[in-house]
C-alpha cells in the first residue's frame, strides 16, 4: 500500500510540474506571435543574452553618432551637421509690353504665399514700355516653395513669349559661424546665470551690487546681440534668396527708333535760336557804345567847322616870324 501511495504521489507531482512548465512557456510564445505576426519557434536560453547585447549596441550607436567631432551639441542645435545658405539668380528676356505684367504677377505670388513661405525684399523697374524697359524682383523663400515658384517663373516666361537668358546658383557655408555663435551664446548664458545667482545669494555693499548689476546688464546685451545674429544666420539657411531680372527684348522699330533724329533737329533749331539770341545780346551791348561814339564824332565835326576845317587853332604871325635879334 505504501508503495502504491508513493507511485500515485509521484505521478501527481509530475503532472503538476508539467502544467507549471506549460504555463511558464505560454506567455513567451504569445509575445513572439504578437511581435512577428505569426507563430514563432521557442526561444533557446542563449538567445536572450544575445538580444540584450544587440539592444545595448543599438542604444550606444546613436550616442556615438551624436558625439561626432564638429557636430552641434546641446538642445539648441540638435539636427544638421552643415548649414548652407543658397542664393539663386534668374535673368529673363520678355517682350516689352509683357514685362510689367509678368513682374507684377511674380511679386503678387510672393505676397499671396505669406511671410512664412516668401518674403518680398524689393522690386524696381525703369524705362519705357513702348521701347526698352528693365526691372528686378528680390525675394526670400522657403526652399521647397521656392523650387515650385522657380518652375512657375519658367512657365510664365515661356507663355509670355520670352526666354531665360541667365541662371545661376551660389552657396555660402555658415556651419562654422553658426556653431561658434551657439557655443558663444551658451557660454554667455552660463555667465549670466552665475551673475544672477551671485546677485541673489550674496548680498554685500551697494557698490558691489551695482557692479554686478552692470556686468549682468552688459552680458545680457551681448546675449541679445548674439541671439539676433544667430537668428539672422538661421533665417538665411532656412529661406533661400532669389533675384529675378527682367529685360525687354530688342525690336527692329521702336518708339525711340527716330529719337536720335528728333534730338538732332531739336539741336539744330536750338543752335539757330541760340545764335540769334547771341547776336541780339551783342547788339544790346554795342548800342550804348555806338551812341557814345556818334556823339563824340559829332562834336569833333562841329569844332572843325567852326575853325575852318581845322581841329586845332592857327598860330599867330608873331609866333610864325619871331623878332630878329638886336645887332
């Protein structure tokens, strides 16, 4: 009986052990099915350490990549390794009567996009729409929007019967300037925080407190200036510059074709008028002298008539025959 009881107890214990083993393995199978989307084979005991080591390597990889020399550190400059400012230039040749319309449509498209996508920097034009006209539009736009806008400019030029005469792209690398400015800004902010803590935690003489406040104001002013420079450089990187030049195409006969002839005729008539005016001025200058000369001549003639045709009086006989000397 004792032997039979022992056999029954051993069988019960073995059955309980099999149930516990099945319960412990079931969650692992379910997790594998959830992760892979289907049934997965049972994992071997050595697989867990390997997976753990791979996970640690994957976690360490981003830290090593972020610690690459030259990459911007800190929460203020997380992403790019290089900062490039792009500038584009387009030169368009259009019929003179279409230049103003195409130019105004491009400026209106920039204003309609809004300052977040496009900022109109300036626009100017000069000339005669019936002869020769030229102009330019300068704007700053978000890179993706700017590429679409440049394609629109090309299609507008073609539809207006013109062509793109010149196209250029220039790039300025602002990586070093931005990284150096960010480092300088972090150092100045740390100095400002130390000065603020010193001003709050160490009360002393009034002169010392005033000196700390002056230094704090100077550092804050430098921080504001540095932040402005940094914002300007980041704006140049985030928004590219585009300059569009407009020029009317040459025509065989224009409104100013005969303009040189008109200028020559006007100059001819002007020369004649100026010559006549010079003669009149000369006559006006000479008239008083002519009157004076006529008066002097009349006086001399009158004196000559009075003296028998001589201007000077005759000498007397005594003067003509002086007395002889006494012998």
